[in-house]
């Protein structure tokens, strides 16, 4: 049972991560020709292309990606709860699915900012595909933080401010979910 649980969470987790990253990279208008972006596009196109015929985009947002990530997360939560022998109502399944997607969003940005900060210590090649995608992904969070907290003596503390804010939001989400459901 533990191995099955691990396999379900791993397979669904990686694919949901790929769909979520594709959505976020479209939102920040990342370089479409970047090899990493192309990889995400290729692995997520099979379910997304037919879904886009049914679910239109809205103001540049790919709602088909959001729906796909939500449905995949819902199926994962349902499979895990069935495997563990627990039962949740429809509302509980929906709430846990949304909460898990929000946690994933927070973790994507949290790790993105941490990796971006660590990479800045080594001065990577800015043309490297991973460095470019990471910079494009984290820029919407880091730019406002850099305006709020400019570098002090050449040291940029804005990533620390963003990490603290993301952890705070994650804890608020966890507390809110705990109050609503009492499940986690």
C-alpha cells in the first residue's frame, strides 16, 4: 500500500508540477523557445490541446491548464483517500484539491526564489536555459521586493523578504485549511 501511495503521489505530482509550471511560464511570458519550456510544452500538450477546444483562454490566461491541474489534483486526492480507506465529501475533495494546488504554487515560487538566490552567488551564465527560465519565473515576485528593500552595501536581501512572505502565506493557508476541515 505504501509503494502504491508513493507511486500515485509521484506520478501525479510530477505531471501536475509540469502543468502548473507551463501555466506560470505562460503568465510571465517566458521565452517559448527555451528548451526547458519546450520540454514542458511537449509533455503537457497531449491532454491540453483537446481541452483547449472546450475551455477557452481568458485575458491571456490558459484556463485549460488550470482546469487540467485541478482535475489531476482532484483525481490524486480521491485515489489517495480511497487507498487510505478514508472518505471525504465532494466539498472536502474540492477544498483539499484547491489547497494542494495553492501549496504547490507557493512551493514552486519558494524554491524558485531560493535557487535563484543561491545561483546568484556563483554568477551563472545568464544565457543558460535554466537560469533564464528561473529569472523569468521569479521576477514578478522579486522585482517588487527589490523596490521595497533595495540592496544594502551590495547585498540583495529581497529574496529573503520573498521567502519569508511565501512561508507566511503557506502557514496562513495551512491554518485556514485546518480551521475549515480539521483534516490536515
